């Protein structure tokens, strides 16, 4: 429980408000919602069957456990090479009735698409690495479209749904051949998301899961909705409490703590550390760097920092190579090549270069199994750029070209390919360490990019240099199978989500309201006269639920009371806003510009069969920020009757 300005966990006390974040010109909110104890459980108690999908930028994995089984298993997704983590790539085939069928997934889908006969491209649709569209700074909604490698456009939420549905089908197929033929509805499902995502990205994954039929025994998605000016409708929500979203670094933290603890216990005499109580997780995947700091006391965890990170994941190495190659052939975006033939065929060659040839070389270099990267070009690409390649490499030191193969030296790989990504990753990590309020010295480095030995060596050296400069020591540890840490940890988290007792808010959240005008408090610019209420009001007040950096406990919710804007209203639509700033008092400035970002809305039914006056129709709006998603509900204040609420974060704002 919180005592004054601190939250107690065991013998530790943690500051609730991070006062150091407030600038000298900080102004407290005019109105702030209050925290109250939670009356119901935050998550349903699982039956023991749990399936977790780690939907990564570059790759995907699925972990699961069943009732009575203490072990967490990972599903083999590629039986050809027995891989439990495969590229996030899939190939769909158009059927005569307009339906779509998943033909292949992972590296097999990529191989099929890149070697497909030209005449077969028009009957297939291929996607790869679509998750980066959902970064925090990207504005996504239900109508966001994604372009396939054949040039066709589809709704992003439906594309994700097809992938989730295929993973679900693979798991169900696995259990159909066992002594326990479990169904989809026998499982509690978990989808992992970056901690640095905002509410829209998280909501998109949930709605995609509904469309995919993850929570129903029947149904699912079988065709794409044609892209038009009409917005997609809200999907039906079946069994919503059977789906949870797990934050990737938190999942990785649970996994890392458990497997490292097992290693320590198995041979305590040779272990370099004891089980840490304060530690930081650096989850470096293909798309994002995701960092959280944790305090663990008596099995309970507080996520002590505001989740931080950036987009300097492993795909930035590919982006850097693309820029170099574009410069060599003097063709930005390879536009000339892409326009030289069928778009599907030319895109297939680009995929082969960047996602097969270069990716293989990048992984070998990351594992420190080679000192240079060699890329074999497809014949069509090599012929088209033959003279440009021969001339371009002469202008670029450290790169050679011979017999359709590009050779990149170690110096160029380190300085121009891995270098920028590592710089972004290390700067973010060192800043997170500086901003952290606890005296931690243990770091878990996980993810496909973070787990490779070259990246570990560079990040470890940078953190150690920072610590040694302060006369301190530290440990940077890569746990076993770091690429599976998130999926496996997500299952561990779902077994006991209440283990995480508190998190810090990643932004300031609130709603816009009008309140009675006070001369000594409010700015005249916002003053207006309300004819129905017969009083002067102050418009555009930012009613704050949580401030950035504020600690919210797992057993707390936040509530505020409202009245309808007009007596005739039978439904209220309340905008939810966020800002990375503190001290924001109004949702608009005096130029009419927004000071906050609208991230969604709550739609509340407020029928009035007894024709009560407006001022008596108080509504208690309760919002829950303690979990991994923003949840909301509403009740009439005078009767306690619950009112239907929908957290709609994806409708176009």
C-alpha cells in the first residue's frame, strides 16, 4: 500500500511521483482523478492452458503450457529445420470464391515467393515485416493500410489477423495429434507487444485477435475487406478476458530471472552473481529496443522506470545496407529496377537480397562466425545494375564486387552497418541507466539482435565503461535462448500477472472537460456562458488521470465523475488524451492548437428512462491503467448500475 508519497514493497519504499521530471515552470492540473482500490480481479484466473504469441518485427514464435505442466514449451513452426522461431513472412493464395488461404509461413513462404513463376504472382499475396508500421510515433487506426510486395493494399488489422489465425491453427493442429485434443477456447491467449507502444498499437493487436477467432471455437477471417473510404466496423468481442497483452521486456525479465536463478542454484560456487533484486532488461529485437528496470522483493515486482526505447533494432542494419547499395548503384529506393519489370518479380529479388542473402551474412557476423559479409545478387538484379555496380564499388572503399557477389569488409560492417544501430541502442541504454532511481548493476540482454555475441560484446563494454568511470562494477548477461525469452516469459507472466505490483505511467493521460469558471484560477480565453446550465464555464480543461512517471499500483483504479453535456444526451463520447509532458492544464492553447494527442475515446450509453435532470445524472468513469492495456467502465453514480463502455482507440481520430 502507498504511504504518503511512497509505495512500500517488502522493506523497500519507492517514490510514487517522480518529482525530478517536473520542470521549473510546472503547473499542477486544475482537476485530477482519484485512485481507489480495485473491487474486482485485474485478470481472470487461468485454467492452466496458456498460449503466447511473440509477434516480432522480423520473426515470430509461440510458447505454450497445459494444465498441470510446469514446463513451458515452444511450438515448432518450421518442420523443415525444426525451428521454433521463424521469419514474420507469410504467403496467401487467392481462391476462386474470393477467400484467401495461407499457403506458407516463415522462411518457406519467402522461398516460395522469391522463386515463384511469373504467372503465379497475380494469384498470391506476400507480406513481410509489417509490425514496424505500429511504432509509437506512427499514427495507426482501424483503417490503416499496408501494401503487399505485389503492390496491392489491405487493411493492416486484417493482415495481422491472418497471421494470428495461422499460428492458432498450427497450435490446434499440434494438439489434434496428441492425447489432449484441446480446442482454441480451452486456452488463455497472450500476445506480446513492446512496452513503448501506445494504446492504439495495443488495441490493434487485440482487435486482430478477435478477427482471427483466437477466442472462439468457430469463425475467424477468410477474406480481406476491399479498401475503401468506409471505415472498418468494431469487431465483435467474444471472451475478451481470455486474451491478455504482455509487455515484451517484462516477459523477458521474468524468463531471465527464472533461468538465471536456476543456473545459479545448480552451481552456486561458480556463479558470478546472486539472484538480483534490482535489474534492467534490454530487449533488442528486429524492430525496437525496449528497456524496463525492475525491483523484486519476496517474489513481487515493481517496474520502476518509464518504459523507454527506440527503433534501433536489427532491421536498422538492413536499412544501413540498403542506403549503401542504393548509393553504389545510384538509384534511391531501387526505383529504376522496380519499374523495369513485373513488380512482384522485382520485389522478390529485393527480398532475396535483403531478407535472405544479407540477413544470413548479418547473422553470421553477429555470431562472430565471419569477418565480412558476402551477398550474392539474383541474376536479374546483377544484370540490370552491372555497370553501375562495377563503377560504384570503385568509389566505395572496403567493398568489392566480383561474379555477382558483393563483399563488405569488417571495417565497413562495423562502422557503417552495425555501428549506427549500436550507437542508438547504447545511447538509449545509458540514458535509461542515468534516469533510473535505483542502484542496479545487473542487465539482461535479450532478443534476436541483443542476444548475438557481437552486439552483447559492444553493449557490455559500453555499460562497463560507464560503471567503471563511477568506480562500480556490473554484469551484462545473455540468458539461454534469448530469442525465445519474450514468448516463454509471456506464458510465465500469464500464470501470475499479479506478480507485477506496480508500473510507472509512460505519459500523462486524461480527458477534456468543462468546469465552472473561477476568476482566480482560469484563463479568460477559455471562459464561456452555458445557456442550459445558466453559468460561466471554463472549456478545454485537461482532467488528468495519471501524470507521466506516476506509479500506479496493480490493485488500484482511477475514477472521476461526469455529467452529460446536455439533458437530451443518451450517449456520451469522451475523448482520451495523452501527452509526454507534465504541467499541461488545457487540451488546447490560445491559438486553438491541441496541446495533447487524442489516442482514443470511451463511448458510454447513458439512457434516461426516468427523465432525471442533467445535474443528477452523475456518471462514475473508472479507468484501469495498472495492467498492460487501458481498460474502462462506467456506472451511474446514484444507482450503481453499470453502463456499457467501449475503449475505442482505433477509430480514425
